C-alpha cells in the first residue's frame, strides 16, 4: 500500500482516526507512507499508527521547521531487519530534504526489499523529478537482491507525476531507464480498473485545487524477477470515502496484491 497522509493540512486532528481506520481496513501487510508528521519533542505519526495497529515501523530522516517536520515511513506486519535512506536531488542538483526510504522486511516468503518515496510536487518540475527518479533507480539497484532468484523490489510513493510523464516512463521501461536492466511494473496499469485518480476532484479537500484528476501515486514492482513472484493479482484505491464525516487525506491510497510464490 502507498498513501500520502497530507501532513498537518486541513482538519488534521480529525483526520487521524480516519487514517487509522483505512489502514486497518486495508489488510495491507506492508505500507509506504508519505507526508508523515514528526514533532521535535518526539511524537511521530507513523509510530503512533504502528502502536495502534500492530505494525513494525521505519522512518526516514527529518528536517525540523518550527518544531515539526514531515518524512516518509514504512509500516510492516513483519519485522523490519534494517532500513536506510538515500537523499534525492533538488532543483539545483544538490541533495534536498526529499529522500527514498528503504526497509528490508523479513516476510514469511523471504526477504522483501520495500521502498517508499515522495518526489518534488511542483507542476513544472518534471526535470527535477527526472533527476530524482534516476537517483531512486540507482539506490534501488544497490538494495535489491538477485533479480533472477530473489523477490523483486517493491517501490511505492507519491511521484507527483502522471503515467505518461518522462519521469514515470523512465521507471516503467517506456523510455531508456536510468539503470540498465532495472524497470518496474505499474500495478495499476496491470490490474487497476478505471482511471485510478489518486488526486481527484471527487475529494472535498481538493475543491479549489488547480490540478485534480491525476494518477500520481504508485505501487511498482521491479523487473527482471523470477516469475510469477511479484506478479500483480489485484490493485484498487482506498481512503476514497469519508470516515466519521471526514475524508482522511487529499490523496487516495493505492493497494495491490502481489504473488509471493
């Protein structure tokens, strides 16, 4: 599962129990989160959710502004053996506050390399996202196992880019990939039904948005892989309805079932 939790925007205090309900109802074993809030005094949204729902937790690096930050996080039903992070470049090319979070998950079917990220949001920042995608691919290549025998890497996140964009096409093999021999299957493209908009005008939080109706959140599975491990069996959206009167986030979540054997 991948979900951008919309930091502390909107009625964030009312959205917290709604977020927890959707996560619990999803049945997801491993979840990549973006825009997770962290307070300088130690309160951490991912850790709060993990304790409440019984998940192991890994969090990315944080940079505090006025006592609060946002980061990426991984929740897992299974133990997280280790985690690491790789910085992503900003518009000027230097490392930015954005990063790729890696978690090595001890799944029942073996080691699962699971990664989550959040690319630059600016509408006109495709060139920056292209550079960030290149950094993501290189990092994934270093963390994944042997492509011909190990479970594939699962990369999720808010890419702030549609499927036909240069940055997503680089990852999915529609154009030359940043790393030779590493491309990704887009779970929604394989098994999703309909447009799959994760940023949608149907969401009341986006009533005044300048660019709704976009599929910008992804679950991707690396290729090559030992078939049928990692094959996408189903893909759907979650968090699309109000819970106790509030829609949980400005993004809808993407959930996918993958073959494990």
